[in-house]
C-alpha cells in the first residue's frame, strides 16, 4: 500500500477516509420536505426555505432588494484572481503581523528561505491565523489570535520535504500552533504589534491547561503523566473563536484527531475503539499528517489511549493575566468545535452556540445554570448548566434537545467526552459541516454557515448512488437538488419569545450560494440574493458588526473554473439581514482562506486574517508564503463596523 500524501489531503478527505459519513444528511431531508410542503420552488424561492416563517418580505426577495436603500458604505468589489489583497475604493489595507514576526525583542529573525528555527519559535507570531478577538481596557488593546495548524513543507527545512525527523522538528511545529496574545497600538505609521508588551504570550501544544466540568477527573481522561485527569498539555487545531461578556477569550479545538497516531496496532477496548472511529482518530500504523507520535509518545495511542479524550474542547483564556492557566470546559462538549458565539438570555443566563465542523454532525447550544452579573462570580457559567443539540423540523420550526443522562442513556461525563454519540442518541439533525455561528446584536437571531457537502450524490464502487444510514439512496432534493453541494448555505433561526435560552425556534435559509452565470435552473444558481456580481462558495467565517451587518468569509474553491467560474479568490462579503443584499468587500490572495475578523475599540479598523496564502504573499518574489493579519481602514477614518 502506498503511503498517503497528507499534504495533498484536505482535513475533510482525511476524515472521510477514516470514518465515512452517511451520504444523505438530515438537514437536506428537512429542507426538502419544508420546501415541498410550502411550494417554494421556481420563482417563489427567495432567500430560503423557511422564508414564510420569518417574514421580512423574504418571499418577495427580489423586490425587497430593489426597493430598500442599501446600508453599505462601499461599492461592490469585483472578483480577483491574483496574489494580493483587494478592498473597495475609499479603503486601504496594510499588513499588521505575519507568521514569524517577533512578539519579543529576543525572538529569532525570520529567514525568507528557512522561516524560524526551533529555538525561539514560541516567541513569534504563529502560523495559519484563524479566529480572533480584540479586548480593550483603559486605552490598551489586546488582539488574541488562533493559529490553527501548520504547513510542514513550509515550516520545516526544505530538504526534509515537510517530514519531521526529530523531536526538535515536532517541537517547532507545536510552537507555531495554538494562540497568540499580543498588544497592538496605532501610531503615525499605522497599526503595529507592541513588542515586549507584558501581555504578550504564546499558548501552544505544550502549554499547561486545567480541565473542568463533568469530565474532569474521569478515568477516560487520566494518563500516567496526569493520574488526576484534571490537567493537560496544549490546545490543538484552534479554529474559530469567541468571547465572554466578562472579558475572556474562547478558543475552539477543531481537527484535533490528526495529531494522534500509533507506532503499533493498539489493543483497544470497545469504548476507545468506538470513540476513535466516531472522532476520526487513526488506529493504523502511519506517520499521518504531522507524525507527532513518531517522536513524542504522548501522541501515540498505543501508549496513551486516553490522550485524545483530552482534546476537542472549548478553552477559556484570560488575555489580561499572562500567568492565568487556560481552562478546558468539558461541559460545552467534545467535538470539532468551529467557534463559540455567545448571547445573554433575558433571564441573564449565558448562551453559547457551537457547530461541529464535519459532514453529518450537529449544532449545539449551552445554557448556563446561573446568571451573569457584571463584576460578579463567573466561575460556574461555562461549567454548570445544560448542553443541547439542534433538531430542525420540516415546518420551519426547531427544538433544542437537552443532552441529559435520562435522554441519552449516558452519564454526564460520557456526554461531555462523547458528545457526538449523545447527539445521535436523541436523533439530532445531521448538518452539512456547521462552521461559524454568529449572533445578531440588533435582532434576537442566530446564523450558521453550512459550508458544503461534496459527498452528496457520490457513487459507490459499483456505480450506485450511496445510501444514508437507513439504506436510502441519496437523491436530489427540492431546495438543494445538486448531486454535489459545492456551494454551501447559511441557516438562520429566531428563538421563540426572543429568548436565546428558549428550547424552540423558527428557522429559514438566509442564503444559498451558487453560480447564476453557469447554472440557470435557479438552484445551482443560488437564492435570489446571489447574482453574477457577488458570487461566492463555501461560507465559513462569520461575524456581525455593531450595526447589524453580517460579514461572511469564504474557504472554498478558488480555481475560477467550471462551477466556480467568475468567483475568483476567497473573499469577505457583507450581508444585510433585513433586505438580504450581499456585497463583496475584500478578496484574499490566491491560495488563501479569508478567516478571522474583529475590530479596533473605536470601530475604525478591521483586522482580517489571511490563512495559507500561496507564495509569495506578503513579502514578495522569492519569499516563503506567510499567513498574516491585515488591517482595513476607510480613507476618511470613518467607522468600518
């Protein structure tokens, strides 16, 4: 058997290889029934299958777009296909920080050919920037940023062809990932990192963590290095982000499974074997994507089978206290967390919405037991409460199902460790890769990016349409009849009684991405708020600004060919939830994902992440590509969010 080239394998394909998902996802079936029952096909299809539920003139979306004045302060940017960032006329962008830039004056200098050596690699800005948040206090601004993963062919010496050959190499890769806390300030030359700020710190794959919640101390979390099961090292594959109303940062562990492997065929009990299969932890002898287990026994499941149970959580970080130990909150569930979007319920409970970014997985909601009181005790708000999973009904309503021992047949600690199994036990609705969730600050509603489902309509080895878990063939459905869903969509819900803690909600689709210049049947073309000028695919990142505009970032196909002709590079768009209008604002360099968005305290600067750009962004010809954060400002220094 030939060795797998993980550099050419996406995280989705790797997961599909380890644990194939059903080809019919529950959410597809729900939308099909909803659209069929309401007769939303053809010209009546506006912004989504549940448009009638939520009103706002969405069934007449085209007229709404035509008659309501635009709230956008920019002209739409055309798609781009080159190697740099573009913003509309009247705006300017600049690079704030790049992978390898120093956080401290004793950090090693970045080498344009070799990158950063292992010594001091925990003193520089991390690789592959993703979710981020800005915190402001008494005139000081801290930018906290995730570094999701590494590109070993870029981060290690070129002659090694991306393969670690020593523990030193593994340490370097571990240091480039995790979270960066850094002070930033705007001066005459623009925004800069405040080198040697007392707040600057790197949190990586070896940083001590505390574990709390129902799984803390459970036998499945205990290891020889931590027989208490209450402490761990490192936070992994930090994708999206979030914040709390009391001023802490939430970093979200996503594709943690890829860091673990085995040096020999492991002898596993049923609990470990079933858990590894559901979470995509490989039990085959293979170097995998990073080969940590080849040099660090902590990642070898034949020696430490409980170690993967200690990853996959929401981690809370206090950006203002460099000595504070980050906390893994097991009560919020263990799965491939994309981000964490909080809301406050009318009764004062803290609500956190979360998506599990894998085909066929679920959306979750946490509701705290206690209420948030500014300046009061917050120690229980992410550890005592109730975790729920979403059930979407075909009549445009939905329910948050509580994941309790009575309903799941699992103990509280088991629910926290094997949350996916708990969701399955209560028949939650399977989704097409639920990624970023955003909560509207002006209306009680939430949005979730369902990025894509490239497996729909795929054929098995015998040429038959693959089936779902019930043996039903996956056939086209009403609002999304494309045999391969390459474009994605954004689902929206409004909690009943304007209460994010409510157990019921109404839902619709805010947008279905598509390509109306290639497809004319109205479904591959997307919903009525998609046109030849604003096309995009694979919505991924998402944030609301203070005025209630929804900013959408993409991580899709940028080859600008076939189904994606005319879309150009990955991009950031602004959407108006009231009118449905969507307008392109920024394009990234080719090869990149646009991910992570936050604003300065005065709302006059956007911070935008550019992940895994193609060479030579941003340093120019001959230099290594470097993921970066860029700033965007208006020429007149007016508000940008």
